C-alpha cells in the first residue's frame, strides 16, 4: 500500500503503489480498479476544504457546483443529483430542499468518516439502481484493538478571507471485544471576497457529531450501530434568492455480519439505515431580500428515508460472488407559504412536493472471476421495481392543486408511476505484463425520475414561471462503454480512459411558455480522462491530470447543460523528512457548449488558471502543522457548473465566483 501527496493527485495516485508518506494520504488497494479513487479523511492536509462535496472538485472527471460556502453539488462526467449514488456508511440520505441547497454530502460530518471512495461510471450493481454517473462512498473503517486502548484526533483550522473557523474531534476507545467511537465538528464561516474584492454571500454555522459502537457478539457475529446528527443555521446562498435559517439531519445505521461454517455462503451481512432531514428556506430571516415589501416567502420541507440490504458472499471455483436484495423508501414533503413579516401570519401557497413517496426494491448478483493469470472478468445483473406516488397531488393548498398544474402543462392528472428496471455490468481486465493493463467495460443502468422531476408543483409568483414536474416521465436508460489503459514506468505511472454513454429517455429540463418543465430526450455523453504520476527524485514528485466531457441532446440537437469544460491540474510536491511543500496549478478552458433553454447554464464561461500553495511540518510525532495559500494570484473566476436558482424571486441561473486569495492554517494532534 502506497501513500501520495497532493489532493489534485487523488485519481493518479490510485495507479501508483510505491512511495512514502506525504501531504495527503491516499490509500491504494493492491489491485485498484480503473476509474476508482480513495481518499483518507485523516490525510486531507493540502487544502482548507471542510465540505465533502467540495473535496471531490480535486478529482479528475469530477467537480461540484457552488451556491455559497455550503451545498456543493457533486458532478461526475457531466452527471449529478440522482444520477450519482451517494452512500454514507452504507446508507442513502436524500436532500430536503427542492432547489438542492442541501445535497446529501452537506450532512456528512467528515470527522466521523475514514475514507471517501469515488467510482466514476457504472462499475457495479451492488450499490443500488441508477448510478450512471458514478458512486460516492463515505465509509468508516472498523478499528481493531488487541487490548484496552484509546486513540483519537483533534483538529483545528482557520481560513482568512471568509474568517472560517473549523474544529473537530474523533476519539475511539475499545478492546478485543468491541469499541465506542465519538466524533464531532463545529464550523463557522462568514462571507468571502472574490478576486475583485466583491463580497460573496457564503456564511453559515454548522455543528455535527455522532457515535459508533461495535461489538463482537460471538466468534462469528459482529454488530454495529451508529447515530449522527447535523445542525446548521443562518446559511447564506449567493446562488439562490432565498437563504436557509436552519437545516437539520438525524441518521442511524445498524449492521450485522455473520460468518458461516457451512452452506453456499461464506458470510452474510445485514444493513439497515434511516435519515430524517428538515430544511427551511425563506427570503427574510437570514437576510430580508425584499425590505420594502410586507410579505415574505417561506418553504418548509422534509425528506425521510428508510432502507436496508441483505448481502451474501460466496466463492465458487475462481469466482467471488455477491448476492443481495435491497430496499429504499423515501418520503418528501415541501410546503410553501406567504408570510406577513409584520404580524408573522402564515398563508398557505403551494405544495411543492405533494407528499411524494418513492419505493424501490432491487435484486442483484455480481461475480468477480479470475479467468487465468492475465485475465479477469466482472459480471453483474440487477432488477429493480420502482413505485412513485404523490399522495397529496389532489389536495388544494391555498389556491393551488398539484394535479391542476400537471393538467395545464402536460395534459395529465396522473399521481403515480410503476417501473421495472434492468441493469447490468460486464468488465474484462487483461494484464499484458506486470506493467501494463487494459480494461474494457460495458454497462446498462436505469435511473428513475426523482421527486422534483416527476412531481414538483410550484406555481410562479409575481410574473415568474411555473416549475412543474412531469408525472409521465420515463426512466433514463444509460448504455455505457469504457476503455482504460494503464502503464507503469519505473516508479511512475500513467493511465487514460475513454467513455461513451448512450442515454435513451434522458430526463431533460427545459423552459417553455413561461414554465420550467421536464421531458424525455435521447442524449449522448462521452469524454476522456488522463492521469500521470512521475517521481522526479526521492524528494520530488510531479502529477498531472486532464478531463473532458461532452454532452448532446440528440432529440433537440442541442447541448446538454452543466457540462464542465476541458480541465486539468498540474502539481509538484516536495518532501524532506518532517517538511513537505507543494504547488498546484488548476486549469480550465472556456466553455461555449451550453444549453440556453434549460435555465441551468448561466451563459458561456471564460477559462482560468489558478495557483495554490501548501506545506506542512511534523513538529512532533503526534502534532502536524500545515498551512497554505489558495488562489495565490487573487484571480477572479468561477467554475462553469453553477447552481441555478429556482425560486419566486430569482429564477435565473447564477454563477457564483470562487474565493479570492485566502490563507489557511491547520493543526492536528493525534494520540
């Protein structure tokens, strides 16, 4: 297992397996899968990131939209939201804001997790249906104690420009029979200035924490339970016409593992999980967006998720087999009110999510087979049954009824849908020799419409457009092919990947007759990724990566929205004993391939080049001090992908500038 330096190197480092202890610890499996990267949370010391979504921006082929200081929406190969499977400690969590102020990664207390694994593309059937763009796994590692002991990490950091203060603790005590882990985090951030000195609304206060307990019930049975809570307040959003005075999440996990001495299965695993998310957004509590008006607007929304899966593991000949069943039940409700700011009286306005319930049950099997010393094969198959219904679609809330909006814009009063979806993966890996490897992968994945795309019912206000889901949407069918070549050159390595994705019934957002609507189109996504890792000397290492994705709506002969331009990173890192330092050059070309009809792209984007510096000193075996400068040259720039604001007071897509120059420092004590 090797360890490498810059966060920009994350994907490249999955290819390199022999180097020592540098700034960012990146664990590499002995047989890393193409298209898979794993970061250790404990090793994030080359930047100031405190948001799990923002962390993914450093990986080739991945990026994230910015709304402010919170709510980074991950994007992998041009796909986002429910096109990605995001699992925290084995369970799903879905956002409670119809406008996606709170993607699932927002509610992750990073201090309580150990690894972040990013799988680009559809490489496995075991993580749920869909996942056409990729899978993000936030995971905890089970500690092992041979005798009673305690271990932990205390971290504190500060970032200028935004006055960001971040403190976290992660402490575990245990013995040979089990363990108890307690973790917590507090973050406070003010608004930051961009490179031109303009203030960008981005402040928030966030605290989160939880506990994990594991116990060896018998020699062959292990049980684990975890609880996690996040409380966030006064969240400013530059990319939205509303702010969020509060957002809360409570989640739990239960795991049982059983080793078997006889029968087909060698072991089984049961995972159960749940999460309850509450979100409020308005335009007058955090900031009064309409100070001259008497009326304000407020939306209260919830997203409650329950689920689980049962897995069986077996070996048959040269195959390792996983067989399983999973179940997912998500319920969302969003109620919009007009509020008299003087009297505080609430007046019902709209059921944006009319008590939407979506249930999905899946059966799957996957096998990894060693054909011979040079060839291996992965095959997987899954079938999912999906039922979605808007149980309050016929209810009048204020003066609005959801099915009336469906009738007006689509000519239907449907309030439910049933689907049976088939997914599959086949990948072949050929090792030409110890230094060269080729992988060819095929997959089919089916992604059902989410609560917003199918059932959102938000009538426009003050001349702004209606925002209405389509109850008759078909699920997206993704058919992908991917070719990866990777080569070792002494201590260095390089790899390149080409992918092509034909999408039948792509769920397309568009504007028409003063409304934001959804339909199905045929689309294509394709692109390439390349990575290079080259140790120059024992102390210097050079890394580079590049990614390009193109997306086309073939039905309407238009570009797909929210596709990042050609981008890459070049990093040079140095280490000498307890001292380490590095520089990273982040690059992107201009993006002219946009979809003006979607309401999601804020226009064409200029290219940019931004320089970041970082360094650290191992002052004591238990104490690491690190510091850095982000956006060294104080450039004014914004990523092309942006967070379109869909609310009654600001329906236009907005691009949020990145922070200008900011200096950060961190201290980490381990015991």
